[in-house]
């Protein structure tokens, strides 16, 4: 069924030029829908994270990241172990200029039902942005998040 929640985590960004690198906190919201097929669960999720990641000190910042993901995994009773694949859109400010690009994301996670309506979980996602907003700079990011959600 439908669920919505919030997450907190950490992000690490690297670039092909080694000038736009950084790490920091992130936090945001997510919502999705999952279908239970017995031992297998599939669904879709959208999420958004506001970030606090400086890229090379004064060079710039990664401002936020949004994702649209397909999710599939194994129903292990109260736990769901899953993988995900999708699109990611990142907004950054570099040299005072706002930049935006769309890339892809791959990840894995686990959710645990602490009650029939509340879940907690963790997720690791890798992100790839080639030629970020036409700058000839490739960005890679890894995020690790703790999540909580309410199922409706």
C-alpha cells in the first residue's frame, strides 16, 4: 500500500576534476506505493533531500537531490530487503551560478515493520551525473540514510 515518511543521512560527492568534492548531512521526505506478491514486493518511490554539502570549500554547494525509483525486494515477514533503480535530479550552486542535472541512481535498503503502520529502515544509494549541466564535469554521489515511514 501507500506510505510516506522522512529520512536523515549523509552524502559524499566526488567529481571527475577532483575540484568539486565534499560531504555532509542531508534530510528530506519520501512517499511511495508497494504491491505485495507474497514473497516478493514491488513498487515505486519518490523522495527529496535538502543537503548541506560544500563542494570544494568556496567552489560551490550541492543544494538538493530528488529521486524517482522503482523498488523490488524480498518479503521476509516484518523485514523487506530491496534494491532500487531510478532517475535522480540534483541542484547545485557553483561559482554563484545555479546548475541542475538529471542522472541515474542505484541502491539497496532494508525496511522493518515495528508495527502494522510504522516502518524504520536504512538505504544506501549511488548516483551518477555525466557532464553536469554541460560543465564537462561528472559528479558521483553516495548517500546513506535512516528512514521512518507511516503506512496508510
